[in-house]
């Protein structure tokens, strides 16, 4: 499986690998913190010590995480900006001692992780439900993903420009790819980037964005366009990207790499290569070398090419389980996802929607993600959520909650959709709203959106 994290840190010790924060300060902090966590581990005896990290400073986060993890602690990552509601959930799961940090001047706290093994790392996840859970990974599972990424793109040293949170898998994996491969990591807040400050990353690097970030940078234009073009790939994931955004990126010759993956898979398991995107492909690409994808029907049988079904992922990069335990959701390096998609004859993956969000209206299956993407593609809508309202006639009636750039456009919006959607996919109810409810992880909360729609329409009594 290659060298351990501890050995890797020794191999790279003293390297000038950070751009933005000081590499020298990182190594200094790491050398100070490593014995602190070694002492803490020894004080726990045979019990595997847990360490919760809630550190907002990127350099301090990296040094703390690497020190605790390499010393065999079970590391628990959390969003330092979580509210009391999320902290209460974390409290119930790992019981952190907020009043007794491990070491001075670092936001890391002793905690208890049931049945943990030395060197595990728990990365927060949680879909639209808003309930926090952790995917349990190890250095080995994450390293499999790192090597698969390098092989898929044919790169040696990975150079990465990170504007995403390091406590998310999308940010953490950028740092680990760089560290493991001998590359450089530029760390910057997205707000600073949008404000025009740009770090100097070696050529051929990777930038990771969510679709709304790419939209904002393209809208800024100017020097952002040649800057975006300069990357080996602009990895795009985290949410479905709409057609007009992708067409604009192609017209501007931005080397977009559409990705499919999740916290449980240690980031992407399928990725479209930039050259394929620029040639007009709009899939999520082919599986990475360390991944096997299967599409199954409702009876658990493999689907033919082009036939949608549940996506099943087999890989050694899969998490070892969940906290709290989610039963057999991840077993024997196999994960049956909630995602619906299909593989074409060329082995390219296309995402249709999520099984749990499917709406059945008039006997037809509708995936709200498709309608939302069409709404966003009009350019009139900045955010959208489609829900299914209870209906005696249709079973469920489609309702669209939209954040619209100009309220006067709402009257004409249904007509804009008629040529782009089948009649049964057209919303029958429209609600204009200033902002949609989101989870602590920033994902659209469909349950809260449905409850809000019912309240606005007087259906919650």
C-alpha cells in the first residue's frame, strides 16, 4: 500500500510545498504538535485516542491534522462554523471535551469514537437531510484514491489550487494528493480569489470548484478567463452543473473536468477529462482506475448500456463505515448509492438523479435535479428546488421554489420550459422565494423546502 503517513511526512520534511501560508511555519508547528499528540496517545493506554479538530486556520488545521493522524490518533474533522444544533449532534456522536483542548493554542479536543482503530480519520458528510454523520476513512483508503487520480490524469507531482474547506473531502484530498506526490498546494479563501488575489502555482495544476463558483468567476471575466485556462483541469463537482454554464465554459475554452464522487468514496470515482469536455462531452466521465461501477435495476440485476439504475461502486478507496453506523451501507468494498445513472457503450457515466428525491406524478417518474438544471440554464433563476406536493389526482404535484433575478420574469418562466421538458415534468405550482433552506454542509435541504412550500400554500395544517 506504499509508505505510511508518518513515513511520507519524514520524506517531505522541510519541503517548501505551501503557497500562501508559510511552509516553514507548517513544519515548525508540525514538529511542536507531534510530541503533544504522542503524549496524549500514550496517556490513553490501550484505548485509541480520539481528537476532534475544529480549526478554522488552514495552516494550523493541516499541522494539527497531520500531527494527530500520523501519531495514531483517530481524527474527527468538523466545520468550525457549525451552529449549536450541529455541535449538539457531534456531542452525541463523539462526546468532545470542549473545555480541555489537546495542547495550547490549537482547536483540537479529546473525544470518544466507538470501536475506532489507530489512524482512522472521520470526515463529515450528510445529504439533504441535514443529519450529520461521518465517513470513516484511513490513510490507506485515501491513498488508493490519490493514486487513482494521478493515474487517470497521467500526472506525477500534483499541483493544486485549493479554495474549498479542508475539513471537507473535496479540500482535504487536494492537500493529500499534493503531499503524497511531491507537488505544491496553494491555499486561499474563495473570497480573496474572487477579489482578484491569485497565488502563483506551478503550471499544469488542478483547481477544484463547485458550479456556482465557476459561474461567478466566468461572470467576472477579465484576467480570470486566461487564468482558468491555465490549469490542467478545473475539477467541477459538489452539485449538478447546468448546461448553459458548461456551454459557456467550453466557449471560453476552460478545461473543465466534470466529476462524480462523494465523501464515502474519498472524492471522485469518475471524471471527464478536460479534452473530452472541450470536445463537447457532458457526462461525468469514465471510472478512475481504482473503481468499478455497476448499474443495477430494482431487482439488483445489472442494467444494459444506456439503461438507468442505481449506481454501485466497488473500490478499495471506500470508507470503512459510518458514524453513527448505517448498517451494511458499505460492505466488502462495495457501496450501493442513492444515485440513479447509466453507463453508455463507451463506459461514460451519466447521472440522472437520486432515488430518494424521485417524484411520482401521474404514474411518471420525475427527478427534480433535471428540472432544476433546466431552470438554472434559463439564466433567469439563481437557485431552485422542485418538490412533490401531495395530490389526490396526480399522487404528487410538482412545485418549483425559485430564487429569480427579476420577479417580473416569473410569469414567462413556464413558457421557457415547454420546449425543454416533457409536459409531465413541468411544475404545476410556482413559489417565488428569496433564499432556499440549506443544511449545515451547504447542500439544498429538500425536506425543509417541501415543508416551506406546504406552509406557504397553507397545506401544513
